[in-house]
C-alpha cells in the first residue's frame, strides 16, 4: 500500500533526477517510489560493507548532524535556499506568495 511522505525540495529534485537516470539506463518508466526503494537498498549495502575505518569516518562526518528530524529538515531547507536563492517561508509570506506555491513536495 502506497504511503505519502513529505520531503524538502532538494531531496525531491534528487529523487526525480535519479529516476530519470534509471529511466535512461533501463529504457522504461521508473516511479519515484521505485527510485527511492532502489536508493535505500543501495545505501543499506554501502553501510553493510563499510569497514571500521570507513564507519568511523562517516560517524565523524555526521557528528554535527542536528539532533532532531525537524532540525535536520530545517537544515536541508536552508541548504536548498542557499543553492537556489529561494526565500524562506517567512520572507515569502511578506511578498504575498501563496502557500501552494511554497508547499513542500510530496512523493508517493
């Protein structure tokens, strides 16, 4: 049964890009859900195959990761805004952009 998840725009764009690459590779349509599934399976393989030194390097790299999922999402949104020059929701509301135009993307 399909579930709907909310992701930031950068993650959504990355999933769409990966789905496109998979379509090019296979010559068949690839759903965003299938692309996510393949990506999570690939990440699981990578994590399983890491040696202790690589695990320590990853742990060190992620040590400054925000503690809560909400903080992590906020950090990702800030990265996306820095890349695209997009305004924050607060700045957007001051310029009268509708919430539909600034809504988080959804993937099924």
